[in-house]
């Protein structure tokens, strides 16, 4: 398994609006399609106005298929159109756990 980490830096003052929008329009469709939400967080110390979420996948193919399905979803597109104006930037990382990591490593 590996983790897809996404960091959204929001425009000042938009954290509450972003989280409410995600909870009401984005969360259910994203969880249904992507499946394995590892966690969903916002910052309080350090870089502010950030939302970090992590998703677990069995393979890059698994990730690719699920992300394609999400991007094709009318529900997701409705959410994304309302969410994008709240976002200043997005950062994405693929995190590969070590074999001894509690979250489960890969057999590389």
C-alpha cells in the first residue's frame, strides 16, 4: 500500500467555508469512489489555512482508476466548481511506507 497525500492551501479566511462545502458536497462521493481515507486534517500551527488529506491505494493502477472515476463523477464536478475558488494552491505527494511502518509497507 502507499499513501496519496494532498495539501490544499486555502485563501485567507476560507477554511470554514471549505470544510463545510467538503462535508456537505465532496466527502461522500470521494469516500465512495476512492475508498480508503487515511485521514483528513487542517493545520493549527505552522503554515495556516491548509487542509491535508491522505488516501491509501494498493497500486498506482488502483489509484489511477479511482481518480479517473472521481474526475468523471457529476457529483464531484459540482463540488469541484464550488471548491476551486477557495483554494490558493494544491500540493500532491505519493508516500511509500517502509516495511516496518505500522501503516503497512510494500514488498519492493
